[in-house]
C-alpha cells in the first residue's frame, strides 16, 4: 500500500511510547533539566515517572524544559524525505515554545537539498494530552486513506475546537514559570486555593478557583459539560481523554467520576488516561489533573 504521508510530533503530545510505536508515529522529544545545566531527553534519557518523583522529593527545585533543536528535527524528517513520503509535523502551541520554529528551520534546510520534499509543519495551538488526541486524529485520517493535502486541511479545521480543562496541586509552578501573574501566585500560597484553568487556542485562561481538590475536579467536569452544551453536538463527534501527572490512582478515580457524569448526560462509554509529560509538567507541578477534548474530522 502506498504511504500517503508520515506523522511526526514533538514530545509535548504525551502519547505513551508503545502507542506511538503501534501507530507508526515519530516523536521528537523535549529536554528537561533539574539544574539548568544538564539536560536530558524526555523518555529516552529520563522517564516521566522519574521526572515526577524528583519533583515530589525535591519540591524546592523547579525543573526547566528545552525545545528540540533544529538538528533533532532534521534527523526525524530526513529518513522520511529520502523515501519520498510527505511529512505532517504537529508541534506544541507557539505561545508556549519555539519547537515549531525549530521544525520550520529544519524543513527549510532540507528543502535546499530536497526541493521536491513535502513537509507541512502545523502549530497545534494546543499541548500535552490534547495535542496527543490531535496527533491520533491525524493517524485516523492517515489510516482512512485521506491524502496529504486533505489531511492537512482537516487538521487545520478542527484544531480551534480543542480545549483543556484542568487543575493543579498548587499554584507555585505556574507562578514560577510565568504562566500566571505573581499576585495570583501569592494569593494562592496564602489562601491555599486551587485554580481551575482552561487552555484554548494556545493560551491559558482562569476559569475559577476552588477550596479543595475535589471541588476543583468537579469544576473541570462542569466546564466540559458547558462546552459540550455550547457546541450542541453528540459526544461521538469528539475525542476526549483525561490527563494526570504523578498520581495515577487519583486520576483513575477522577476518570470514573467524569465517565459517570458524561455517560448519564451524553452516553460517553470510555475515557482513556494519558500521563502529562515533562514539557508541561515543569509548569504545572506534579499534580495536574484535567480533561482534553477536540472535535473529530468529518471523513
């Protein structure tokens, strides 16, 4: 069978390595550092569990992430380009990282030697588990035998529908990473509040606060229900998943709670769980928990 196109994404997509292999996707990893000097490739050189364990054991240390280099993308693109297969590369929102620019620079370099190469680099405008759902939608398009141009068009059409509704264990990592104002960070430290946050079109927006973890989790469910009501479409038209950081057991209980709510109201039958990786974990801390939703393409 002719290979219509090949899918590459950066490490922000947070898809499990086994699933990436099964779906025949290449992931270009981010780097993470706990000292600002020595950086390790996520998953390849430092496992996600080890990353979170260090955060939990060393709460005074704020790790940093670094985007893939141009050469990292050249190394990912080149074998596909040599086969004469078009590439669709899906990158984390440009408002969070320069990963897409590295990919664009790599594409431009390769076009000098391979002028007939087809490489489309897409700003996903989303990240983490939601980006993973977007990549899986690209896989669905590929496996449905959609051609290269059609797949790019459909992926561009749906990305604005992506939302993440999430909460964190505390507000300090968001404050430290500059993702929210310092005043909110100070208030969070004093009052012990837990923020509820929406990510859409590449940016995060406050969606309320809660006095307990349970109430913040409940608010994420309210947000996704409100979003579905706003769109007025059946749940079958969307991909939905739960994401977590360090505590799988907590997320499993959260998943069951969400499934109960969405099954009763919309008939949702399953809700996969994916672990949020280091790229976003450096900003959320070890206890992010939330939901990603994006519309499926119409085939």
